[in-house]
């Protein structure tokens, strides 16, 4: 497996992703905002941009993410 292109550590299990948070120009360069729910695996991947959100202190925090499968279930549009 290949590691995700971007890893974001978060403190809450429900996160929003628009793909443009850190890009100058903002939402025009991103994707529709989706809400993602981190489950018992401790991480979730955005189905649009493959950004991986990892719950700080969760079971996936500090692991080799190149060996973990993609988990993009639970995405819901804003």
C-alpha cells in the first residue's frame, strides 16, 4: 500500500474537508466540503483529495500509514 499524500492529525472525530484549507485562493481550488467521521480505526480518508485525518491518541496515531487500508466511508456533503 502507498501512504496517503497528506496526513492531518485532529483532536475531534468529526472533521470537515474542502481540499483547499492550506491553498492560497481557497475553495475555488478545492472540492465540495464534506464531513467525515473517524470510527474505531482512528482515521478516515477524504474521498475527494485522499487527505487522511488521524485522531490524536487514537489507534492509528503514530502507526505506519503506508500499511493501512483506505477508509473513506462516512463522507457526507455539507
